[in-house]
C-alpha cells in the first residue's frame, strides 16, 4: 500500500504560509531586472525555450530562402523548368 500525503510541507511549518529569503532581500527582483536588461533568461528552462524559438525561426527562414533559391534557379534555367513541367 502507498501512503497518501494529506498535508503539504511548507518552509515555515504553517500551512498556506511560506517565506523566501531571496524575495525578502530583493534578489529575485534583481535577477528579473538583469534578465530583462540583457535579454537572456537566467533560468535553464528559460534559456532552453529561447534557444528553441530561435531554432524554429531559423528553420522557417531557411525554408523560405530555399523556396526563393529554387524560384531564382527555375527562372534562370527555363529549360529545366520546362522539362520538369513536361514530366508532370
């Protein structure tokens, strides 16, 4: 049988009340302000999200650039475009 946890543990011992020394001395606000100023999240998950967004945008731009390059190539090589259209 497993035990169920009916009460939550807090750092004060009082249910519903918690205390953060980092917030009390202003460290959380300072980190938040620094992160906004430099534009880079200070948390690991924040950095991972930012990196993921950048990669997705780069993949999108690479796709658009590939389509553009294919269009330019087709426009400058009309014989190839005609051969491809004739096969379809």
